[in-house]
């Protein structure tokens, strides 16, 4: 019996189909310019001092968000981003509408402090765009977990679950609101065989330095975002409070864009630079996707958004195999989140 047959979960992504979908989107589709109003709404964008997060924040301000929270690791860089937005958006001049709040998703304490501040200080939250993430060639453990996993997965969902009560409370107090929780993922979720899920403990396996490689790990983190968001939506379907006060939870793919995601890496190869020249979207165009997802209709709930519309996830995810993988990933993830914030699942309605 071969090694593949011995695996509990043998995942075989259709890479060819995924590449075709990617190329069509990059070469022939331009996401529409966002026009939906955010007047009266409070919007949070994480990782918004540069790149896609900054461009999305610029759009939210242009679209008249009443309060825009730039959640950033560096407050000084966040302040510079705020000034950049204020300078570029000529139709508004209310600087007080933008606030810069510290958030370092490498730190569970920082993540929890941010969420507690949201709960305490903001009367409402209408849209949360969880954009902060990293893609690095450097292996490092942070709080006992590999850093890409820590930032892109564990503390992204620590924050997501922590903010669910505020989003639901917003729907209760402001019935006309349509709160959105949007998690920024990627087409990269299609490319991984996710062999790590076969280990008894997924996160111990992800901590193995010998098996770490930059792009494979990024792909796994993006897949985990998709799986965990889908499982979250599936479990909330049975919560009566959520049913009575629904919010829209979706995942968005901005495509291949010029951004600051890999800013800590060395200069890309010639092939990589050519790929960006031919296929890459501008940062502004990529940022549109985040805003479109945060204004997407209820039909986007539980869906993978791309180019401003629902798109199928990788096919195996929707099979019985995908369901089993999703549940195992969820159970092992939320055990860590519950340890970081006891009671987080109950408060989120899970």
C-alpha cells in the first residue's frame, strides 16, 4: 500500500482548473469600482496602513463611512496612512472620522485588547475586514506557534469570534444595518494537498521547522481560512440568536496584486517580476474586492467572493472529504482559541 493510500485524508486539488480560473480573472476581469454607501456605518480594516488594507480603507472613507478604524501594528505608520487617505479623498474633510488603533496579530494579548476596546468603545460595528496577514520565508515560533499560522489563522479567528457579539449587537440595535465579517483569503487555497491535516495534531505538525516552506505554508493558511469560515457559518445556522439577528460572513480573494504582503522577503526573481508585470493588479483594484465583499448581498453569506461575486471554492472542499477535514481543522483550532479566551465559543453562539 502506497503512502497516499495510508493517509487519512488524501487531498488532490485540481491545480489545472485552479490556474485557469486564476488566469481568466487576472487577465479578463476587472472588479467593479465600489459605489455602495457606508454612510452612518462603522468599519474596521485590519492591516490598513499599507497595501490592500490601505486602499480598501480609502474606499470606505470615500464612501462616507461614519467611523473608520485603521487597525495596525505601527501607530505611526497608521497615522501616515490616515493622512494619505485624507489628502487623497477630496470630497471629505472630516479627519475625526478616521481613528488609528494598535493591533498586532502576532500577539494574542494585543488581539484581545483590540477586541475588548471595540466592545467597550464603539456603539456599533457594521463591517469588519480581516485583512492583516503575512507571507514570509522565515520560520519563527510566536507564542508557541509558527508565525504565519499564528497571524493568518489563529489570531485572525480569535479576533473574528471575539467581534461576532458586537456585530450581532449592531444588528439588534440597528435593524436596518447589514453587518459583514469579511476574511481576506486567496486563490492560493486551491494549490495545497494539505498533508499536515493527517497528523494527529495539526498545529504541532505546522510547527515542524524542517517541513516549512514559504509558499506551501501560505497556501495552507489561506485554505484554513476558507475551511474555518465555512465551518463557522455552518455551526451558526443552529444558533437562534444568530438566526434572529443575522450577519453576513464571507471570504474574499483579491487576486494577485501589487501589495506589501511579502515586504520582508528578498527581491523577487526575474520570473516573479515578469509574472506581476503581466498578471498583477494594482493595489487599488485589489482593494476594491475587499470593499465589494463588505457590501455584498446576503447571498454571499458563507461564500468565497472573487471579483465582486460568489465563486466556487476548490471542489474537494464541498465533498464528504472536505467536510471531515473542515471539522478536524475547526476542532483543533477552537481548542487553542478557547484557551486564549475562555468562553469565546459560547459568547459567539457556538
